[in-house]
C-alpha cells in the first residue's frame, strides 16, 4: 500500500472558504481521496474533508514560513 502524507482527518469547527480549482486539480484530489480509501472511489472522503489537512501539512512543512513566523514577521498577522 502507498504511504500517503495525509492520514488524520480531525474534526474541528470549520471556517467556510470558497475557492475555485482547476479541473485537473479537482481530478487529482478525487484520485487522492480514493487512494486514501485504499483505491475505492465509492466510499472515499469528500474533497472538502481532505483539502484542509493537506493545507495544514503544507503550511507546517514550509520552513521559510516557520522561520518568518518565529522572527515575528508580518506574515503571521491577519485581518
């Protein structure tokens, strides 16, 4: 079985966000969801459930972002 980077789909209170994806990226996400489910597309998790943890892992693994955040860069400020 393929070892995927995404494993934990924790439930938290969501914040609604609307984004547009390319058709290619959507197909890739559908395929990724099926892979998470052992290749079964029928009972695969919804794209809406896999995208947030994917983004969390991406942000957490970005060393430059972590360095900037640690140094108090304005990147960390919202609003």
